[in-house]
């Protein structure tokens, strides 16, 4: 029996760096890249619970506003009801959020966290605090304050332009 000659793959040549064209000059591009990096770090810090930044916002708002209506919550997080409803449905199914008919208006629901939801929020908040520290470690106190102010201003200005 003849032995087959084993082929050895040659390592691929490194790809040339891509040409990003005008992207490096676009603010939106850098906001998106920062968001992706932020999301990855957030996910690492809260990994055991698998809560997204959006779900963390919902849990926090529900903890601080027990009985809030879905309409008020939708407005607070900047999501339309059709986007918010599936997220809430999932949290209700998991036993994290309680939904009851509102006493003041039987057509709307009053939302709050269940005891399980409060426990989840406590665990996730510890990871979020680590995540926030990771971000802030990259900036001086003055830069932190400046960044927060600029992000708020951008959010308010862009929402005003879009009418939301």
C-alpha cells in the first residue's frame, strides 16, 4: 500500500487593510462603532443573566415606576408600542414583570416588577455598574461629564427633529 502524501496548507496572506472611504469622517459611523463596543462590554458583564441594555432600561423604569402604563413606558424608553409589546410579553412569560388592568382605565395595563424581576434587576445592576466603570476608566472626569452632556444633547436634538 502506498502512503499518501499529506498536504500542508499554507497560511493565508494577511488581507490588506480595507479602505473605509468617508466613514472615518462620519459621526454616525463612530457612534455606531462605539455602540457596538459598548454592547459587547455590557454583554460580557451581565452575561450570566443575558439581559440586553434595552431590557435593563425596562426593568429599571418598572422598578422606579410601579404601576406605569404601557403607553407611558413606551414614551419613556422611546419605543413605539408595537416594538415594546413583544419585549414586555417575554418578560411577563418569564415571571419578571406583572401586568394588571389599570384601576384608573380598564383599557390599559399597570406594569410592575415581580419579586423575581427585582432579584434579576439587582443581579444585573451589579454587572451594569462594572460596565459603566469600564467605560469611565477610559475618560477623565471632565471628559465623562462632557460626553454625557453631548450624548444627551444629541439624543434630545435628534428626537426633536424626528418628532418623537
